[in-house]
C-alpha cells in the first residue's frame, strides 16, 4: 500500500502564556489577523494559513503531549523585501536577533531574519531567492 500524499498544512497550534499578548504582537509585528472561533478560541491568520492559539495549562483536547509556551520555531515567507520587514520590526520595537542570512527553505535558498515573540518562540521571516 502506498503512503499518503499530503498536499498542504492547514493549521498549526502554538501554546502561549497569554493569548491576548500574543495576538497583539503578531498583529503589530507581522500584520496577522486575529479571528475568534468555537467557544471563544483565537487564531492568527495570514494568506491561506492559520495558527490556533492554546493557553498554556488549558489546551484543548487532544493536544501535544508536552505543550510549552516558547517551544516553537516557525518560518514565514514574504514577497516583501526582507530589508523592509527588518525596518518595520525596528519601527515597532521588535529586535532582530540574526540576519539577514542565507538559509535553505523547503523549496530552495532563502534569505532570513530572526526574532522572538513574547513567549520566546523563534520566528523567521524570509524571502525566497
């Protein structure tokens, strides 16, 4: 029997210390939209993607075995020049901790900058080269 052929990622879940702080950060730093769904749950949306947010210690079942705020390492692609993203982050007082640096993305070379969200998750924003 052939293995399944997965086509795309629908959503992922970030466990965070404070959902409202996380929502404000991602709106300010990356322009994400915040959507409510279900029974007062929150999600960050951009393009055709969604990040569901779980409050640390109060995750929705089923959930990861050891959900921990600050354990994420995410890379987002943009067509906007990485230098513009870096200037925007500086303007909204989000320190870039590395970059621009060349890396290898899912489909080839990228140029990236790195910073952290309020929980300490490592966030990478990149341009495909």
